[in-house]
C-alpha cells in the first residue's frame, strides 16, 4: 500500500521533505499558498552555500559541515539528472572582520586540518587575488562553496519525482485536524484540501497559526537584499562574505546584503536598507559601492523563519498540552508527540545549506530509518527541545559569523 503525506509549504524546507519522501515511493500532497514553489523566503535571486566552522567545532559547525557536504552532493545529483537547477560552484571567500578574527580563522584551520578542497586559510594577498579586489584581511576559502538560486532548487526537488507529488498552488490551509489516524488540511470554508496519515509543517513562521504548533518559538526576520547592476565578467567572480555577502554577476545582477530585522513585517523595499547593504558591501570590498545610489537600487524582501538557538527544527511535533509545566521535564525521547505531525522549519538565513540534509533527516525519522546524523545532533534540532525546562529562550540570538 502506498504511503501518503501532506506537506504544507513549497519552499526549500517543504520541497526538500517532499523530494526525500517521494524518493522512497511516498505519495505527496503539496499545499502552497503562492502560485509556484519558492516564492516566499526561498525566492531570492541567489543564496550562499557554505558551512560555518568554529574553533570548538560546536553543534552549529558540525551541522553546517554535514549539511554543506550533503547539499553539495544533492546539487550535483540534480544537475546530473538534467533538472532545472541554477547554481555556481564559484567558491566562497569568508573574509575576517579584523586581525583578531583572522587569527581565530587561522587557528581553526591549523587545529582541524580540513581537506584543502573543503577549507583553507588565505592571507590578504591571496584573498585579493581570489576576489580580484583590494581587501582588508585574509580569511577562509571554501573552494566547493558558491551560490544557488533557491527557487530553482525548489523546482528541481519537486520535478525529480513529479509523478508522486500532487501540488495545490494558490491554496491556503486555514486549519489542520486529526480524525482517527489521518490528518486533514482544510481551507477557510472548511473544505478538505488533502488528507494523509502524516502531515509536515514547512510553512515558515505561519506554522504557529495552527494550535498544535503554537508553542514553537518561531519568529520571522525581515531580510532585504539589494540588486546591483553587474557585467558578466566583472569582479568578484566568487561569493565574498564579511558580515554580509556579495555574489558574482547572475543575469546582469549582483546580490548584496542582507539586512536582518526580527518581527518587522514591512514588505516594501526601503532606501535605508539599501544604504545599509551598500555599507556592508564597502566593508567587504572597500570602495565597491562608489557611484551606487541606494534610492536607485532594486532588490527583494523576504521573511525568514528563525529559532532562538539558530538551529533548525526538524522532527516530530511535541504535544505541548500533555506536558505539565509544574513537573520535571521528561527526557527528550520521552516527550509526548502528536501522532503523524512533523516539522521542518526555522532555517533562518541558512536555508540553502540546511535544506537537503534536513529533508533527508526528516524522511528517516518518519520512516524509522537510521538518521544521517549522530544522535546528539538529531536531538539538537528536535522541535521538542523548546519544551524542556531550562531550554526555553526568552530572546532571539542574532546570526553572527565566527
């Protein structure tokens, strides 16, 4: 008997979950309020593919390393299959903020001895040659990193096993209900859109609109990207980061950004945010923004779902109503869960690097297969972690670069 699942959301999270389950023969009902996949937070012209190392090789570092390697292989597989994926393995140069940061970056490489095709430290002159522009410091060079058109990745994911995925675009889920052993997704009129034993919430911060997921500490961060006019052969031909990023020329445009404003719901472009992005651009490549006027720039605004600890939320949704706040918290693996309800969310600004491995992990958790990560890291992204006493966060840590 064919296994069925509903996926709400057709961005990087939802399309990755759908692709990984469909690869196992599952039939997927994909529901998306927009008219096409990748039109929300996954709709920017380009995103950056790179890991985020740290001197202590913390959970974020290990997760982004594993995700970077898995995503790189996934992109190569989609490309080899002739699917409509747009990306460039140009390399990513992550410049140090200052001399102290450069020393830390160099110590990371010396201590961890990564493969040269994964990460190496370059001095300022080597960085200048890579960027083809004068820079203030050296930094990390990720030869296998690059840029990805996230909407094209969503489309490629969904086309890979298209016969098993039924898409409902322009369709908003007003409520979810469980009857017997099946979940139903209903519209505002109460009509059933789809039903299945498994329901996956991949619709960003809107997930909290459903009572079953209202306890999750998901918030949205407004990010504005600026689009700069660019000639095809102009520098840089790689992605360069330094408390911001700038991409190579893509279809005559270069992406620079991005701003980060939590709980800011302004959808329109702001001149002040373009000015902020140009200031970041000059911090990355001194003098690069000369002649560019903020008021003349185009761009895009996206709203990225975030978790308080900067890690994604991947796994079964806990039954918050069954957890007694007055009693000691049970171990994570003994938290009561809502049968058949799963979450893949909270990617923040790292959707490109997280999504492919997140989809594979979720598929393994649903099907009972061995997960592709160590148990400690599986627990680190479990959505139930926020119900454990002492793990609640009252504030949101902003992204940084180590």
